[in-house]
């Protein structure tokens, strides 16, 4: 049976020592009364809930999956419903929600920590509340007063849940092709007709009502992505008392059988003239949906931070326990029949890869969450703009870089266990299968890479990239003269210079041939991800160096992990730079018919 | 439903144009009557069998898995038994076997082509005959006359099958720890007692008897790996007529639930005083077993060549069919609502990665098979030795490099399909799950890498590597002056020089600290794999260039694939060289307790 222990020590390191969160939040009027004690208590309670309530359901959910009955109802795996009831009872759904609707309005940073632990424990289960929170945010931002009144309190309390309904059989990435129809009714509502696929949490037994946010096309809407509108379509139409009333004709036609996240119901949803109401402006549904999708991209990154952490913990436990062979430098545990496999350099390579990506992903996602909190609450307009730029730049990196790394990491974890890693019982192969979807949904990692390079970097002539570059330059200037920091600062400065040059080169070449952007996008994502991680690990190493004389092994380990990152993972960036410089020709040369 | 078409055109290119197999085999006395017509007919028949009989069972096998009854018998998925009967009836098991026992004695090269297609079609099914063939080879080489008489004809015809029983719950990599006991009986046979795990094809309903080759320890045997002996333990003890007689107390205790290859029965095997006979010398069981394992390593490489090819075919089909978005350089199919996704550079990157690894893996494994055929049949002692050296050097690369690439490739294939790739029905995620085990069994890829660097390269001071280096140097000298070849020859010569230097550097450092070998092994595997592929692709490009004026698009595509390989995949080698130079310190610094 796999294990999971909330990594509270490192979470607190990131929040307090690395981000200086306590001070920063207290400087923001909205959070001025938030103190570390409160935050710590919430973290510990959340960790307990994750470890004790939802983690034990992770393998059960994988084994059982969801079951659809002939009437279209869906039963989630044993224990999911009860765990969700506990989640609601404890008030967790409301933590990052508006107090006006019963929320607790805690920072996004805290919610991020919470979701990391939930995803370590059970990604499939966590998708039910996760998508609900996205629906809450979308309605909170774009809903009419009536919609807010009808839905928000119920979503905040968690007794109702929500979904996003975008994909159709013939379109996913290219939503401009979508066909679901919305016909206006006399009372101002709309009749929605069409089929949506891949709808996570589309139907289930956790909540008494489900609010679907559905992209559809109004009559005579413009062709393509500018003719798409967003609608709120409840499973049960709220009655006058605001409770679940009449059944709306929206139902689960079937469940997908899939590689992972078996515990989450991935539904084909049929809208057979279901009644819905318009969210936001007509034909501007994609704009409203993208807000939800930005949050979702961060959420997917967190799914992968969570999986990276839990896979790491399990492979470390195995590597310490399993004895097999002897150290190349002579027996380390001569009293045992063989040494623990953690003596082998390559086992350590696999463990440290996971560790670096877990710690890097945590530092990265928590930092961006704090930037979002600051952006949303500061009164300093310059800071707001700067943070908005940074968040826009970093969001696709969170989604793609972290999820790619998590697939690598969970696979390294599996490999540490050898044959046992391939066996279901040990839990490692489930982490790999669950991690695989994160590279696909909420916009494939190719789409994220195109967003990063095409829109975020080239789209504004590098302005957003310069905001990040300034952070790096300031740090390099501050630390560059300290001898102990040279091993981190020098390569950081080096990749910074190279990224700047490379980005300009791509921009120049793209003016001649746009395929250059498509050809560079994915390797560019790897380069920029490493640029960010080099910055984060250098800063974390800085803190660890300050504590070198303490006998707290936490800082020794942090420093060792940073050194490993710089020696073994960062050099990947240069490989991708070289690939980018090969341009688009080798990709485009072959005629499609000759593949 | 997935598709599969035997890639006969490229298989024949590799065999005849790239390897010049017809001429070479006719120069070997044993094969002098083999002509291309015969080979082609066999290939085509085999391809038909694979496509029509076993490929349609691949998804069924994955979905159903194997089922164990309370009496310990195991039922394979629907259709597996009937397909195996057809396989036996057509005489396929005997193709590469000794004519003295009813075999056809065809070259290993042909068997390699056959197994590539079988593995593309159904890896789980192919493991039943595959392991059997290994048992045949082991008994053929090490068996007593009685064992040969009892078992070989039945294994050659395929009416009996075989297994390898090595792993125990507490030992896999480190077989020196194994505990299964063999007690001598008065009649010269042995009573085997112990538990083996992860036994592929350990129990099933395809054949009327199963011959287990079992590693066990004789009383008073030396401690460790030098005290292990090999035994042949039949499920049914042959009676005087040589038919299956009395049931031996060896049985399947349970089946493992695992990530992939569901159609193959992965058994816990209990030997409860089962009667067996000694194979080879006492205490030298590992030597005998390693012969089988060398073949098995090539076999695992072929599993991954097969999966790479079939995943490629399916993702290409999808990329041509699926319309979504427009080309960055403007609409390519304006009459359709969107362009086929094959217009996008990054989709092509994913397709070409798969294609390069499929073609590279094929050229590589077929080449090594031919080297084995030559080694086994030539009367030229110098050539025999040279080929034996090359095969020893290249075998771990076949196992590890090809299987790592196949995991990358099948994942790229899955990614091309986006969300559909994650859905079982499309078949892509099964290829990924099946491919995952290949990096683990028959010696993990870490073990292969240690074998390569520690034993094969450093172990003889680079002598074997020099044999390969000479092939490369000869080619570089021959082609180096031709302008059209510069784009291939220059980087090939470059990596050759760097590999030589790097290998010496590692050797020097390893004398001071053996952990350097462990720290370098896995990245060194990537470097050497690319060195080999650069050589193979340069040679294939050479042939394609000769046909540049023909209007056969096959050569255009071959050249494009080679160019893609040099531009986008080969540069990975330099990343790993840099990592190797970082040494072992960043891996070994952290105390085990601080992980």
C-alpha cells in the first residue's frame, strides 16, 4: 500500500522563508489580519483530511472506476461520496471564496497548498471539487445577479458542484468548430442542444445538483471562435425556493474508459434542449471561459506537483527498504545480505530528479499563486500590472513544464521499484497513468507552448519576459559577488543571457516563416521552464546557505537538491536551444502523404 | 479501433539495401541456398498472420486479462488459444530452430523481422512463444541429451512452451540472494522448493505442457551468485512415450495485476517439491541463464521496435484525418473547416520522433541480428570474434536505448491524439502501458547501462568500443569527401571523437571513485545509443541520396527522417555528456536518511 505524508516542512519553507508570505500578506489590506498561526493550523488540518480521508480512497477509485446506470446516473467509487460529505461539512470548498456568498476568502496561495495535498492524495477525487471551484469563479466574475444568487452560495458551500463543457467529438483545441446550439426562449433563457465529450465530473452522486457551464452557438452567430457563447445549465432547474427543482434534459450518455483518473467520471454529456441562461455577453463565451481555463491551468500544474511529491515519497521509502546488490565502492551495510538500493548513484539520480521537480514545482506554483493574490488585492497599479504580466507569462509554463516534469518524475519513481513499480498493488503505476492526462487537458502542452512563445513572448516583443528578466538580473546583481553563490548565480546569469538572445533570434526568423514558432514552441517551453527553475533554485539555495551552520538537515538537503538541479537537470536547456536553432525545415520538408 | 500494416517496404529496405543481406547470407555456407524470394514470401505470410490473427486480439487481451481459477489453472483472453494453435499449425515456432529437432533453421535476422511484426500486433500474446523460444535455446545449448530428447522437439513444434523462473519476492536484480532450494533425489533428479514471482507465461491454456527453467540453490552451495544452478521443471512429467504424464507440484499461486501486457499471465509460481533435472553444470546456472537472457534482451528491444512502429502508424493516420485549427502560414485545406493537424510543426515533431525511432530501432536490431548470424556461422575466426565483440557491446544498447525511445515514442503518439489518446478505445494508451515494462524486465535499463559502461566499455579498456569505432571511421573516411554527405558525416565524426574522449575521462575518474561509473551509466547509454544511430542514419541517408533522382517517395522520406534525426534527436547526446562530466558528487552528497 502506498504512503503519503503531507510535506508540511517544505510547504512552510516555501511559504514563509522563500516567499516571505506572512509579511507580504499582512501588507495587503485584504489579508492584514492573517497570521502564520492561522495559516499553519489550516495547513495541518487540511493535511490530516487529505491523508486520512481521501488518500485511502485513491487505489479503490482506480480499481472500481465510476459506473453508469441505464437511467444515466453515475455512481462514484466506494467512499467518494462520504469523503465529499466530510469535505463539505468541514467547510473546505469555501476556503478561497467570496465572503459575500459564505466563503472564507483565504488567499489563493493557501488554496494552492491545499490542492497540492489533495492531488497527492487523490487526483481523481479532487477533480470533483476542483472543477466546481472553477465554475464558481467563472460565475462570480461573469454571472448575472440572478445567476449569482441562484448558484454561488450552493457552489461555495459545496452542496452543488459545477463543470466545464467545452469539447465536442470533432473539436477540442479548435473550439471555433463547435456545433452545440443555443436557441433563445421567450422568457430570456435558452434551449441548449448538442453533445459534449470528455466532461470531467459531468455526472456523479456527490452533490444534489450540478451546474454545467456550456459553450454553445446562438442562431446566426459569427463563424469560428467569435460566435461562441457561454451558458449555465443546471442538472436540476432551481425552484422558487432556490432548491433543486425540475430535471433538465441534460444527461450522461456514457462514460469513457481511460488510461488513468478512473475515479473521476469522464462523461459524454447530451444536452437535449436543456434550459440554460447566458453567462457574460453573447458571442463572448470564450473570453469568460478563458478565465476559468487560466485557473484550470494552474490547477493542472498543481495536480502534477501533487503526483510528483507522492511518487517521490513512495520511491524513497522503497529505496531505503529494499536491499539488493552492493555499493560500487564496497558494502555499506555489511550486516545485511545486501545494501539498500539508495546506495546506488543511479537510484539517487532517479530520486533526486523527482525531489528537484517536486520542490521546484512547489516553489513555482506557490510563488505564482502569491503573485495572483497580490495582483488581485494591491492598490499599487504598477505592481498590479507587473504581476499580471508575470502571471500571464508563467501560467502556460506552470501547466506544461510542471506536467511534463511530473510524467518524467512519476516514471522515475516507478523505475526505482523495478518490476514492483509495474504492479498495480504498489500504487506507482497509477501515479504515472494519472499524471499522463495532465499533459493533455486544459490545452495540450503544445498549445501551452504556442501560447508561451507566440502570444506571451513574441506577442508583446518580449515585454513580459523582461519583467521576469529583471527579477533575475536584480538577484544576480545582489548575489553575484558572493563566492558561495557563484555555482548558482553564474549558470543563472548565463541562461538569462542566452534566453534573451534566443528569443530575439526566433522573433526575427518568425517574421520570415511563421512555422518557426511552431517548430520552436515545445523546446522553448523546456528552455524557459529551466530559466525559471534556475532562478527559483538559486534563491532557495541562498536561503539554505544562510542556515549552513544550523544542524537542521532540511537545509543540507535543500542545498544538495539545488546542486543536483544545476548539475543534472538544467543542462537540458542547452540541448533544446540547439534544437530550436535547427529551425522548421526538417519538420516541414516531408509531404504529408509521405508520412 | 487501431490499425496495423506490416511495414514491409522499410523492413526490406533494411534487409536488402541497408544490410545487403541476400549477398551476405549466400556467402555463409549454412545459408547459401537462401534467396530473396523465399525470405520475402515468409515475411509476407508472417505479416498476414500478425495483422489478421493476433493484432485483432490485442485490445481484447488488454481488456480481459488472464483469469486464474481456484485450481490454479489460468485462462488466457478470448482468442489467444485459437491464435496460438494457428501459429503452431503454420510452423512459425520452428522458424529459427535446429533442423535436428524439426526446426527450419532460418536466420536470426528473419526471426527478428517476424518478432517485430508480432510485437507490433500483440506484445502480450507474443510473450508466450517468445519465452518458449528462449527456453528452447537454453536447453539446446546447455541441456543433456536426455533433456534435448524430451523437450526440444516439443518446444520447436510449439505444442509445449517454456518459461524462465528467476525472480523471487526479495530478489530480482541481485539473484545472488535467491532462496529456492534444489534437493538431490536418488535417481539423479532434484526436488525444487520455493516461490518465484513475475513469471511471464508461467501458467496458461495455450499448450499441453510448460517447461520451467528455474534457478535454485543446491545444498551446501556457495553463497551468492556462484552457488546458483539451473533446472528444467516440467508442469507435467513426461512419461515413457515422451508425452505429458504425471502432474508435477508446480503451480500458479496468483496472477499479478499490472500496468500493461494484461494478456500475458504474470504468475507467482509455487514449487512445492517439484521434480526437475539439472541443466548445465551445478553452481553455474547463471552462466546458462545468461545465454537465454542475452537473447531475451534482444527480444525486449524488438518488443519496443514493434510498439514504436504501431503507435507511429496510428498517430499518423489520426494526424492526417483530424482537422483542427489552421496552419500558422495560412490555410492549407481551405475547402475544409480546418486543416489536418499534420500541417502543424509540432505534430510533425511528434510524428517524426516516432518515425526516426521506429526506423532507427529497426535498422539497429536487424543489423545486430545479422551480426549474430554471421558470428554463429562464419568460419572466419577473426570475423567471428569481431562480431561477438560488437554484439556484446550493442546488446545492452538494444535493450535500453530502444526501450527508452519506445516509451518516448508511444507517448508522443498518444499526445498526437490529444484527449482521444488517453481513451482506451483508441488503443494508444495501451501501447504506452505495454511499452513501460520493457524498460524494466530482463534487467532494468540502469542494469543495462552499467553492463554497457562498466563491463563492455571500461571492462576491456575500450576494445569492443574500438571495433565499432572502426566501422564509423571507415565510413567517415569513405564518405567524408562527398559534399552531399557532409551534413551527416560531420556530426557523426564529431560524436565519435567526443565519445572516445569521454570514455577515457570516465575511465580515469572511475579509478579514483567507482561511483563515477554508476553516476555516468545511464546518460552514457544515451550518448552511445545516439552514436550508433548517427552511424546508422548516416548510412541510410547515403543510400537514399543515391536514389534522389528516382521518383520513389520512400527515399525522400528516408532522407527527411535522417535529417530530422540529426537536427532534433542527436543533440540530446551533448546534454548527457555535460551531465556525465558533473561526476558523482551531486548524487552522493545527501545522506540516505535525509532523502
